[in-house]
């Protein structure tokens, strides 16, 4: 049986905690990692405060195979992530020659590198760079911590670059069915199905439609696709027994 | 000076960590609390695992004035939040007479309350109920922990109900300007402005437009509106000095 590989995501930025910005990076990262067999088990969102970032990253990097951070690696004073990560590892920040060279090319000459841009080449000693095909300024990797930009387009491009190099584990397969059934009607049967098969979970997600008609999506997850498919067939049978039609939905 | 009141948000649900569902509750809660002068300082997202929920809620409730949880209080086996919160406080779950009575009315008679529905009346001893004007099954409050549904429409209705009863603190005002300026060009000036005024932060948020033209939004936050407005005027002047036009945006 393949090992379970776990990850944590650390979202960094005052704009998330104030509600100014809706985070979408958690979902993007979770989906991309899921396809590689890496399961996100915890997310934290913290403000642009160095000590808070240090504390979070030091807890998460010891509890998970991978930690992915987003936000706070730009040119302005409120971009504090590189400094915080360096301190979390007891390393110093220094001008990374490779990152500097990339910026010089991107900005068409050293004379165009103002202090803000130069800041983006300050990388913890010993870190490997993460390519940024969108706007050049790189992310970086220190041990199992992957430090990426917060702008979703850049973050996604960085993830695409690192994904092939991650060690994947058992892929968590997911199959779902949906019906206009109140979830309470099938609650007992769902618990029985989850108990019947080893290594699966059954999630029940109600939605409130405008006409208040109940609608529930049932999601079976597990690393053994055959068992997942058996269990989801049982869920479909359960719904039909309760007198409701089953609609298939793409997972 | 008014006290700073802080909150943490705990999002509970496998469907968030798998990437199946995009969480929007963090943003909704952060905005609503912000208007009441309560600042969200930390967010955690955890799976439907009782021990994990217990650990998170016990850390957060000691570090913040308020904790708001969403998800996991429905009728099915994967709804584990009420049990976890009860255990976190060392309390028992029992059938809450008030919650039960509401469900009996909603489902038009005790005979329609199947075990799943009955589960939604199992509330930790000593908890106060949070009204659910959408689908009846209530949330609850135990000390400083507010336990709410995950469905955004229900969660929002629950928040609207509890909001007037929360103790608000100093409101964090926010004013912003935007320009087609690369943030690195004004980075030094922004840091100076933040240093010039006590109690404000200046956030710089770049956006990548389809035509790759740089666009940056600058957000000044602080509890003293007069100082916030002075600082944002300084930011606008800084941008104009750098040769860019300033657009005002609503905060």
C-alpha cells in the first residue's frame, strides 16, 4: 500500500483576514496536490506579522510532509514572508545570484532594479528557487517548505513548476452522486456504508436551492478506486430505496 | 482608546481541504466582524476529525476574544462538530429541549423527526442556541465559541443574528487608492508613510491585468479614521510624484 503524503497550506496576508480578498489559492493548491496523491490536511491563514508566520510555519513543517505558503514575497514593506521563513529556519537572507540575474534580464538592466525589486532577490541562504514564468521574481524552497506568490495566476504557475518534483502518495479518489433528497432521510444508511468499507469516507453536502427543495451531494473518498466505486453504488441504491432519483455528477 | 477585540475562524470540513468546495465563509465573517470592530487574526481549516477539531478550538478559544466555527452540524455521520466542541469543553451532548421543539414545529410533528434530524437537537449542555431562520436546526454558543452551519446562506443568517450581541471594539477603518504603477516604484515611499503614522498599516496589492500592465491597489488600515485619511492622501501624492495617475476605489 502506498504511503499517505500530507501537506499544509499557509496563506499569508492582511487582505485575506480583513475580508478584502477572497482566497482561492487553498482550493487551487488542494486540487493540484490531490491529483499528485498529496492530501492537504490543514490550512492556516495569518496576517503579515513576522512572529506569527514563524510560529505557524514551524508547527506545520514538522507535522506534514510538505508546507505550501502563498503571499508576502513582493517588493513592498508589507511583504514579510521571506524574512519570516529565513528566521523560522535560523537562516539569513542574502541576495541570490540566480534570482538577481533573472531580475536583471526581466527589467532590462541593473539600472532598472530599484530597492523594491532588489528585495525580491533576497532569498534565505541554501534555498532552491521556484520559477515564476509570469513576472520573474521567484519563489523558493527550504527543506519541505514551498514559498510562493499570493497572486493566483503566479501561484498557479509556480505550483505547475514544482508539482512534477513532489513525491506523490496514494491518490484519494472521489466519486459522487446527487439527489433531491433531504440528507437526514439517508443519514443512517450513509453511516452504515462508511462503516462497511475500510478506508473510505462518505461526505454529505446539502445545498439550498432557491425553491427550498432539498438537494444533497454524496461524495465517497478513498485510495482504492474499486472500493470507492462499490460504495458509491451502495449510496445510489440507498437513495433509490428511499424513493428518490439519483443523478450522477462529475467528481 | 477602545480595546482591540480579536477573533479566529475555524472552518471544518473535508470538502474544503480536498478542494471540492471553495470556502467563502471566511470572507463573509471577516467583513461582518470588521464592521463591528472585531478583527479576525487567524483562520484554520481542518477536516471532519474530532481530535483535530478539539485541538484547534482549544488553542483558538484561549488566544482570541471570539471563535467562529462553520460546518459539521448537520444530520449525517460526517457532521462531528457538536461532539467535538462538547469534548473540547469537557461537556456532554444532550437533547436540547428548545432545539427539539423548533425541529418538531419545522418538520410538522415528532413523527417526522428521524434520527438524523434528532441529531441536530443534540447540543452541548449549557450552550445557548443560535437561531437558524433558513432551515431551523440551530447553531450554538459555548463561552466564546460560536458554532455555525457551513452552508453560506445559513451561516450568514446565523451571523446576522449573533452580531448585535457581540462586544465590538475599535473599528479598523480602511481607505484605498489604485494606480497603474508597478509597486516596486513606490515601495520605499510606502514604507516611509507607514512609519510616519502610529497605528496604521499600508498594504500593497498588485494585480496582473490581461495586457500585463501593472496595476496596484494601496490600502491604508487603522482605527483612527483621520490618520488613515491623512496617510492615504500621502500615498496618493507619492503615486503622483512618481508620474502616475491616481484612481480612487471604494474601500
